[in-house]
DNA sequence: ATGGTGGCACCGCCA
C-alpha cells in the first residue's frame, strides 16, 4: 500500500485555504499534518477541508497562536493531544492511521510544533528559550517512558524549530548563536531522536554536504535569490518504518506561491 | 550593524 504524507507549517489555516487546496490538488497526499493553524477548533474550516477529500481530522487549535491538525483520507483512531510543560499550548496531536489493507498494522502519526524559543539563546535570561528546552526534555522522557504509546510503526513530523546540521542552515558559522541552530538545542533534539531511535529521513535522503532547507524568512527582499534558509521542519520515522522504501521532498515551489507561508511543505511517500 | 515581513487580535505579541 502506498501512503503519502505532507507536513506543513501553514501559518494560518483560514488565510491559506486556497494554498491548501492547491497543494492537495498538486500532490494528492493521503495525510496532511499542519502546524501554526492559528485557529480555535470551533472555527476550523472543516467543511472546506472535507470537500478536498479529507474526511478525517484530528485538530488541536487555539485562538491566535500555535495550533496543529492532522487531515486524512485514512480513518484516524486513538486521537491524542498532549499538553507539554503544563502550558496549555496547542503544540501536539497524534493519531493512528487505521489501514484497511489485510495484515496492515496501524501507523501512529505524531504532529509537533516545538516552541520557537525567542531571540536570546540563554534559558536563564529568556523564558521562551527555557520553555523550548523544557519542551524537548519532556518529549524525550515521554518517548523514553513509552507513554507516547507502544506502536512500533510511527511517524513524527512537524515544525521542530531546530536546524541540527551544518548544512541545515545557510551559514553554520553565522547561526551558531542564533536560536534554532545553537549547540544546546541541537543536543536536546538529538536526545529526543535517540529516545526511540527515530530516523531523520530527510537528511538520510540528502547528502550531509548538501544544503537542505524548509523555511525562508519573510524578511528577505528576495527569499529565493538570497536562499538564506533553514531546515526547521522534519520527518522522522521509527526503525520499524525506516526499512520501507520511501522518499522525502521539500515542496520549495510553495514558498513562492501567492501570499505564502514562510515554511515550505515536506512530502513523505512510502510503500508498506 | 541594523532592520527587514507577516498573522492575529487587539491596540502588542509572536514568529
């Protein structure tokens, strides 16, 4: 069975419904994981999304900030929304893809929006950075304790707001003290990855000396020409899924669409 | 070296 999944920080789901439609039309993914929906659940554009063919939704939104959602053509079960750091922020939703094909065990999808962390990379001085590190610590212990569930086949996607490797940013040297690429965050993220042996599929598919970005600031005069990007969005799979043939692809074109998000969608396609 | 843009909701906050 072929499955395709897109993760995308959409930066307002209501404002960018036309772009969501364009994306779904162009790539026809089975599952779409959104971050920064910026939309309370009561105002979520469910009927418009259903018209695109996504009858199953797991949404965790709030007014104005954050917000995540899983849109799916495949039925979703065991929907779970965890609040990290007791903040009540809408930064996580997970669900099982209830695959109908015979002998197909479910695949659990985790969709995360990790705190950006503010500007100053010092937890003593900047509570937002402390929150980011605390959030990552809690992710790690949650997965270590297996409180996230016992399913072997798992996908973790989302805006993790960290670009871990040298060529995940346009200038390793210039960004070493910039939040999203500091060594302390990268170490925290690596601990989360190790908690379940998650495989960083995007980087697996692109050589470590090649640049790979998913985000370009709105503040650049010409984002594409300057190309000062960062790889903030990720596709991780559990070891049980990593053996299946798969591909990941950054839909860079979408960054240049009309009134775009500052993040490009990332496509993950595999056969199981 | 600085400030640049964007979304939401409120008259600033967050990214």
